[in-house]
């Protein structure tokens, strides 16, 4: 009899998203800016309000199993498109 294991993806929370976003913003040259993260009404959607010299709001899709690279790419795309 073989064993079967279900691997459950790790859920994304605001603390994880904040850590990833702060790192991405530092890579973009913004330093340690104020950041507020709130869940949006749709599942796996987050609003990032960035303060400091940036003063921008980003909408990020991040849920269970979302990679840090995918979140970083969304921030880079929205940052360059503002």
C-alpha cells in the first residue's frame, strides 16, 4: 500500500506581502518607504498604498501558492507604468 500526500500551498498573508513589497521597492531605489497593505473585496487581491516620495497605490494578486517573484513582477510593472 502506497502513501499519498497532499501538499497544501501556503496561504499569503499581509506580513509576507509587506516583506516582499518592501524588498521590491528597495530594489526600485525607493528605500524604506511607508507601506499599508489591505485586502480587497475579491479573494487573493491586495491593495498596497505606498507613501514617501512614491505616493502610489498598487493592486496585487497574491494567494495560496503565489511566488515572491510573481508579486515582485507585479510591483515592478505597476511602478514603471505609473
